[in-house]
């Protein structure tokens, strides 16, 4: 579970490629299967990333977001973003992606402002 923010240029009508800069904070449970006891510890993952977005159809985008996590390692998330416009300036999106370093599927829910 976590939250994040990103800002950038959304070239909805002018072009197919947009870019964003963002940050996210995720609280994750780290289960260590190599230990004989069933202990788990919570960890906080703070990441800073630059996301590129390519328009596939009118509401579907392909995304790639290289970034740095906890200032210790690089991560790359690739995925799809589907945006449902509620008005000319507000939209709701869902973004399933895969984090390669963590070998984990992540699902982001987005609220977009100023989609003009």
C-alpha cells in the first residue's frame, strides 16, 4: 500500500509521447522464506522516477518508469495505463505495471487533473 505524486506534460492532442517526474512511498511487507521462524518485517520504499508514456489508443497508454528506490538501487517499471475521462480536465486511471528489480506486479490507481 502506498501513495505518490507525479507531474509533467500530457500531450493529449499534440503528440503520442508524454513524460512525467514523480515520487512514491510504499509500505511493503518483507517475508523472508530463508529464516526458520515465520517472521516478517515492514519496510518503506521511497522512489523517485522519470516516466515516459506513449499513446496506443485514445485512452490506453504504454508506460516505462526508470527510477531510484531508497537511494540504493535502480528500478524499472513498465506497464499500461488506461484513463477514463470524467470531464475535460479530470480523469481516473488504472495502471498495472511490472517492477523488474523487485520481481513484482504493481497496480496504481490514478486521479488526473488538467488533461487538456
